[in-house]
């Protein structure tokens, strides 16, 4: 692969404060050289070195590709009716997951794979160059392992979520289901997963069950992350911090002690906010400002799934986070790129610095602020992933 120089970048977000201004490391009139899939040079356009090929950004903005650290894309079926009912006043409950479980079990491998491919492509067109993907709509040993095998064809960031909700087959014996999840199902899934997750919530798994799932996964080399404090205050956030989880996701209902714990653990456990879920369940948004002011590390992700948040659009989440959650446009952009990378414990993505993977999004806009200023407008004009033009 030859080298490419991207010139005419009106505004470049590097997320490297040693390269440019502020936490975003902003550079104006910049250029980037990409070689062998990596960033080879970053700096003022006037001093850009020559390369095999050139691309003129025409004064537009370039940002790191989005790192979306939370999605559930191995599924079949449709939950339009449930969404419709919610928008007529019905409440969201964890139980809707079982609707998708039935459809997913009935689907062929090929159908599931095609669905995953479709949503990964959709996300890529919107600037997402790293996308985590969970199992959790199979809930049998075979169906969970199958989900992770399929997810693994599309991403390295695969998460075992056998503990999404108690399987309908174990409705009368949740303890036996936890034994399955921490035993034979974990054995079958661990080879295909990097992470282990659990939905710690009323109607799903309590604190003791969540602890059992995460510690069993950790013993098998999977790193914990957790669905915590989404619908109610609960033990999830404290458990995440105690176990050194990579992230506590949702963080919608937090006590002062939860916020303090996330702030104290800011180098280890990221607070991942998923505003698509509150949007699509018509619920109150998490308070990003409170977390940021306390010193927590915050990531923004889509939670793309057919039940609670059927959007693959990080730009949409950025716009909502800025309008409704007290984030500045700079903070939201950082959280959707560097924050997502931190939540996945990745240093090779989420920034534009020499040696990083060449994952870039070109915006049809003069700066990243337009992602919030122009909500709902498809501003991503081009995407490079690993140095290759991908969209
Ligand atoms: O992150 N919270 C648990 N899991 C998903 C919802 C999945 C569903 O409703 O199908 C979430 O919101
Ligand atoms: Fe989720």
C-alpha cells in the first residue's frame, strides 16, 4: 500500500494535546500522511511531506473515526410494535429482550451474518471505524457461541452477554441459568470473546448474580464491562469500579457515591453514556455534566439494538449529548472517539497521531462542532479505516 497525503484540512481533531490546541489537540490548515495503514505524519499543511497520492479536503474538517464501544447487533426480528406502544405511553422493561431472543434463535447463520454486516456498513458510512458487538439474544450455549462467532467476523471487540436476561427456558430457576452462564456457556463462548458483560438491573440480574458472571468471565481471561444503573439506581456502578471493569454503561441513575466512585476510577473504568436508549424509551437522559465535573472519563456510544436504541448513528448521539446532557461539542466529540477507545482499552484508535491506525472521517463541514449544530444532517463525506478508503 502506498502513502497518501490529505491536505486542505480546515480543522483537524487529533485528540492529542501535544499536537494542537486543547484536549482535542485541534489544528487548523492541517495535513495528515497515511502509510501502511497508520498515521505517518501530522502537521501544518504548509510543511506536509510528499506522498504517492494526494487527497484535498477542501478546507473541511477531519476527525478520528468514531469508536462505538457498545452495540447488540447479532439479532433477527423487529420490535416496531414495542416502540410504537412506548410512544403511546407504555414503559420500557428488560423483558422485551425475549422477543428478540425468539426471532434470533429461529434465524439462520447466514441471516444473522447479513444483518450484522448491514449494520456495520451503516455505522461505517456514519463515521464509525471501531464497533464493539455483544451476544445476548441467544441465551443457550449454542446460540450464544454462534452469536459471538458471527460477531467476530466483523469486529475484534466481541462481548459475551449470556447474562442479558434470564433465558425463558429457565424462568423458574434463575440460579440455574447463572450456573449455565458461568459454566458451560462461558466455556463455549470464551474462545470467541474479548469482554464479558451483564445486564445488572431490576428484571435482569442483581448485584450478586452480576458479580458471579463477571468474576467467572475474568477467570477465563475476559475483561468485565457492565450494563449499570440504566433504569434504576443499583449496585452496577459500584461493582464495575470494584472489579476494575473497563466500563460502566448507561449510568443514567447515579447516586453521589456512584459519581465519586467513577471519578476516582477514571483511569480504569469509563462511564459510557448511551443517549439513544433514553431517546427511544422516552426516559430522562444521564447527566454527563455531573460526571465530567467530578472528573470521570466519559464515553458516548449508540447501544444500537432492536429494543431500546435502534440507531447506529454516533453523530445523532453527539447532538443529543450536547443538547440534552450538558456536554460541550468538544467534550462530546472526545467522548465518541478517544472516550470510546478508553472504554475498549485501545491506544491505537480514537486519535490522529503518528503510529495510530489511520481511521479518519471527513466531514462536509468546517469543524466538528457542526455534528451538534446541524443535527440529523449526514455530514460524514468520506471514511478511511486502516488507511483504506472505506466509505
Ligand atoms: O443496552 N440494557 C440491556 N440491553 C439493551 C436493551 C436490549 C433490548 O431491549 O433488546 C440496552 O439497552
Ligand atoms: Fe446495551
